[in-house]
C-alpha cells in the first residue's frame, strides 16, 4: 500500500456532528422562542376578540331592548293618534251641528 498511512477521519466527523448539533440546538431554541411569542400573541388577540364579541353581544341585547321599547311607544302613539282623530271627528260633528243650528236660527229670524 504505498507510502501513505491511514489517518482516521472520525475526529473530524465528530467535530462536524458536534457543530451540527450545536447549530440545531441554537436553531431549536430560537424556533421555540418564536413559537412561544406567536402563542402569546395569539392568546392576546383571542382575548381581545372575545372581549369584542362580548361587547357586541351586549350591544345587540341593548338594541333588542330599545327596539322593543320603541315598538311599545309606537303602539301607544298610534292608539293616542286614533283617540285624537276620534275626538277631532266628534268635535267637528259638534261644530257642524252648532253651525247648522246657528244657520237655521238665522234663517228663521230672517223670516220673522
């Protein structure tokens, strides 16, 4: 076998493997930190959105209450309008009767 002697490469290979493991450990730590940051940001966003949903639900309940109240007010206003129209019609009838009596008396006085 020629003049060369065998030199084991295992030390070099172990060095490469050791460096790869250190790189992987470093990358893993950075990825875990990034993942934890993403989880924390998601939790904060979720809490914010749940609070917004709760606020919206309360607003809907309030709007439903307001609509029901306005409906009741409308029913009362329509009832009151009907009563006022009826009273107005009665008043108009009374005024017409008074006017007819007045016209009748006036015409009777002219004949006398």
